[in-house]
C-alpha cells in the first residue's frame, strides 16, 4: 500500500502540464532519433544530456524516460521498414517484421510492435513498482564487500554477453577503467594520468566519455563507410490489426515481459538476449510454423514486448543499487550524478518525489508512445530519407556543443575528439562500447568499495568474501566465467556416452 500511495503522489508530479510536455517531447524526439539507422537510445540520451542542464531534475529524467522508450520503438520501425535496426535491441524485429513489410503487411507489423511496446512497458513498470522498493530495503544492509562483488558481477556479465568474444569485451572494459582513473585519487589526492594538466585533475566528465564513444565514434565510423544513397522507405499506410492478428499476438504480448523484465533487472547486457529468447519461444509455441522466416506476426509482437519490459527492468538495479545494466542506464546514471544525486538504497527516501514521478511518467510515456506513434508511423518513415552526410554532420555539431557546455573549456573538445577516435577504433576492431562506458562510471566506485573493504579487514583479502551475499555473488561470477568450459565438458561427456551406447 505504501508503494501504491507513493505512485499516486508520483502521478501528481508526472501529470503537471510542464512534465507532461517534457514526456511528450521525449517520446517524439526519441522516436525521431530511433528511426535513424545507427542512432540508438543511448546516443540520443547522451546527446541531449548537456542540453537539459537548465531543467529541474524531475523534468529532465521524465524527458529521458520518454526518449528511452521512444527510441526503442523508433529502432523497431526502421528495423521493420528497411531491415536496418536503429539499435541492437531491434535486431530481432527485422527477422519477421521486414518480410511482413515486403509482403504489404508493414502496417500490421508496426501496430504489433507498438502495442507490444505498450504492453511490455506497462507490465514491466508494474513489476518495477512492486519490486524496486523491496530491493531498496534489502540493499540498505549491503556493505562495501557486497557492493564490490556486485560491481564485479556487472563487469563480468556485460563483457561476457556483448561483442564477438570475451577478450574484446574485457579489452573494452579495460579502456573504460583506464579513462575512469584520470584525475585525482579520491583517497590520497595524487594525480593519475593527468599529464600535468590541472584541467584534468577533476577527471574526464562522464558526459564527454558517453558522447565521444557513442556519437563521435559512430559518426566517424559511418563517415568512413559513407554511401550517399539513402534507404528507400516502404509505404506503411495506416497501422491496424485485424481480429485474426490480435488472436495470434495477445499471448505473445503477455509472454514477452516474463522473459524481458528479469533479464533487464540483472547485469546481463540489456534487451538483446531476452528479445532473442522471446523469438525462439514464440517460434516453438506457434501454430503457424510455415510462416516463420516469411513474416510471422508473433515474431514481432513477443520480442518487442520483451524489449520494452527489459527497459523497465534496467531501472530496478539502476535506481536501487546504482548499477547500470545497459548503455542507456549508464548514461542516465551519469545524469543523476551530474545533478548531485546518487542512485542507491537511500534514493527512494532522499529523492522520493523525483523517483516516483519518474516511475509514474513511464506509464504516461507508454500511453503517449502508443497514441502518437500509431498515426505518425508514415512520418517517421520519411525521416529515413535524410542524406547521411547532413545527418551525421548535425550529430557532430550537437555533440561538440554539448561537450563544450559541460565545462566551458576548449580542452573538453580535444578530449571529446580523442575519445571519439577511441570509439572509432573500438568499432573497427569489434570492441563493444557498453563495457567501456560502464567501466568509466562504475570503475571509480568499485575502487572505493574495494579499498573500504580492505581497510575494514586490515588489508586481508578474505574481507572481500566475509558475507554470505558476497560469496553468493562471486559464485554467480564463477559460473559465468566457467560456463563455456562447463558446456564443452558436458557436451563431451554426452558425446562419449552416445559413442559407448552406439
């Protein structure tokens, strides 16, 4: 009942005219940016982060939430129409959505995706309301060894599930941890990696790192492979679903959140895994197996619902533990820190109005997303015709302006370009960007928690594993690290048994 009453107070905050305006602006901007290939929600939030410094925190985060969900839906729009996912979570939508569009059923595919996002977001946010306060209450008793164990879990899990290999994921994490070391040591006051520059003594701003790796790195990568021909959008008409379509999709919309929310709440790399699992599940349960690969509508509805619910799940660990599990959550965590707010167990007590206003705005944003995007789908398709040279020139301009607005120093632009070149190199060699961003944000905190745990135990390493919680987390870490080896051993044993019985 306490959570319900807090949520009602949150609706009182979210439904003010100004906050409703920010939610609508966020949904529109997020969708418009999400439909552009290669520009996902993380880049959208990172680019707009410096622009929102003049807003109050509540309005800024309500707009960020709208951008998050809007960009996710926009990514599925371009995925369905052009077979070009706007972001990684929309990759699965192309597998059945694009064949539907090519066969003249793009309207139905877009409608299934929109309603899937609405259903997944609503169910995911209800679970967020139910679980987040309880997780926060439990997290109050978590000490330094437990926090360090959780951060190690976040590092290992994210580097293990992203990229083409674990080595590349760990290399990306190392880049982020190195960037996080720049500045003064918070405990000793010694300079680290500042090269004698006083301007770097405060470290590299997380906003500059995020904008550099996402926006500048992506723009340089696209420029290096630029083709001056823009994609030709498929006419979509007016999105609608017939009775037969609804009968085939309503169960998929309800199953998606059951897969997406848990994966979003744990450090498992975001929505890529649950969308794929949802696709596989729907394919196995489908009664129309001959349509799969040719345009099965369940293959759009289920994964899109799972993706939206996963987005709500990421907010559980981000708000209650301060652990981002996706790139967008990492950028939003940086935004909290810019406003002097530290997500964690006490956030629900210290910033109750902001948190519950943000959660209530998720419900409002879902309604706005459905109401605005169903009739505007043909308009978003036309945005795909913007020539890429103009598009990415604009991205570079806004990225530079945003980075300069952070500190007003010319050195920030130099650092932005250097980090952008690092982001370009990471894309060139197949290194995922998310581990680097999480390394920059969580690295300094992990170092502090490690030092505190060692100080409490008088320098004994056993102090890192002196609680049941930390032992349990390290057991999960060991399972993640050893899983490929265990899988090979199990397969080898099964193969040898078959040979013996054969």
